[in-house]
C-alpha cells in the first residue's frame, strides 16, 4: 500500500521552482497539518485536517492557492507541520538539472538532514523514495507523533494500544467472582460504546464495538477461555483512524474470591488521514479479588501488561515504530444489588487508573470514573445479562464522557 507520508514528500519533490526564497515562512499549527510556502520573499500558509488534504495541497496545481506568487518556475521553501512534527523540503538552486536538481530534506527533531542529487529533479525524487524505504524514517515519524501528539492512532485516545488495554482489563474486572454453584453456558458478548472527547482542543468521537465469547469449563464454570475483539473508529474533526485486535485469555480461579487471568493479544491500526499503519502485540496478567459485604460487593482489579509495536510490511516498505510500553491498570468497583419492578439489578461504581511506562507517549496516564446499571452478571451463575452506563475520562489534554451498553447471552 502507498504510505501517505511518502506521497507527501514526493509530491513536494516533484514541485518545480526557479528562485530561492530567503524569507522565514512557518507552517500554521492550529490544525493537525499545516503548510508554509515561501516564494520570492512572500509567505503563504494553509491548514489541513488530514494528511491527505495536505498531500493534495502540495500538488503543483494547488500550491498557487497557498502562495499566489508561486507559478511553478521558482525555487520554493516549504515548511510542513505534520501532526506535531516539523518537516522542511527545498530546492536551493535554480534549474531542473545539474545543481538545480538538488533536493534538501530535513527533519531536525529526528536528526534527519539529507540532500539528494539526481540527473534531474525527478531522479532526486526517486533517491528520496529509496531513502525512505531503507532508512526507517517513516517509523521514526510515527514514534515521534506518539510521544508529542495526543492524536496518534497508536497511543492516543481511541488508539490501538489504549483500546487493547481497556479490553484486556475489562474482560476480567467487569466480572464479579460468583459464590453460587449454578451451571452456566458459554456466553457471547456484544455491545457498543460512544465517546465524546476534547483532545488538545479538538472534538474527537470514538465508536467502539466490543465482541467476546467465553467458553466455560464443564467441571468448574469459573474456569473460562475468553476471546475478545474490540473494533474502534476514532474521528477527530474529520480525520479518521481504524483499529481492531483479537485477544485470548484464560480465567484461573485461585479460590472463591481471587481469579488470575493471563492473556495475549494482537491488533492493527490504519489511517490514511493520519498517515499511520501499525501492529501491536501484547501479553498481560490480570487479577480480580472480590470482597463481599452485607449490602454490597467490592472488586479490586490489577493488571500488568507489555505492549509492543511489530514490524509491518507495506509494499516495498517495512517499518516498526519501536514503541514498547509496560502498562499498569488498577481499579476498584462497588456492586450494589437493588430490586426494581421485581427485577434483580445491580448498580456498579468504578474508579480506574492507568499508567504507561517505557517508550514516551503523550497521554501516559488516565483516570476513569464510571457507573453502570443492569442485571447481575455473576461469572458463574448468569446465563444472560445486559448492562449500560457512562464513564468520565481524564488524561493529559484529554477529557470526555463515554456511553456504553453491552449484552451477554
């Protein structure tokens, strides 16, 4: 598949020019993507919501809309804001061949400063493409964005890693160990979650469809093999990212109150709008301990997990953002049984804290406060149950609310 960051830089490389602009022309940063074009001492600027919009704006026919002085014959210096990362491309000499073919490519934050000189500007563009294939710059860009922008499809809100963390913990923490001895069948789970967040001043909506299937041991139904697959779509004012993952875990009851669950998972995320493709593998160990009181139950959940990006092959390109995080997720939940209209229900109140250690990421900790209501969902005795509720989330430059409903049968 065609990598969008490649399309961006090669589009720049193909833009002809004949005069070197000496004026400083910065790109705007109020949106995810920005472009500043200086030609003949005049600066033109434009902002874009997606990487694809920026790429389209770099076409020779569109650059005149950014800077009216550009007619396709001058030397141009172009400053790019690429979802938190500054990038510079320029032709320092006039002409299409010889010295005029020299193409300068610079990413100061990554220590990249290269000059490509081919027989002509098209050949210089080919040299730049070869450099991107072999140097690992694309992976470095994604890693930089994960550390410096909350809008990373890998590690930002709604990204593949946070979604996997929530799924791994939720499959354990959301099930209260049972004190009953009723046989129960396997369970299929399906639901939907809708989140509305403010992420670094941008409105972001996240839609999650969690799917699961629990196979219960016929001798001890508390022992369960659980498969889970959350599907997520994140939309930041028109810039969309998609992710899904498949996980499998096994619940081991240590005693009537304590359950351990080791699990593994693999997920993928992809977004043309954010110019990102990545794979993530993980292994986790989660613990749930139940305390029972006269009028309510309490569950204490703890999880430690290791999440790492993996190499992805895309056409002639192979890259790994090299993100490795140890994640600690801990929570406490109170379950209060009530009877409404003759039906036995339960209100659940939860507080969860999540910490990301290892590779630097922008949103490295979050706190969640939640309340749900629905039928009792004992891990052993329930055959079907339905629950719905809301969560409040807070993290670095991130606040929001989510509504969710789930049905298990």
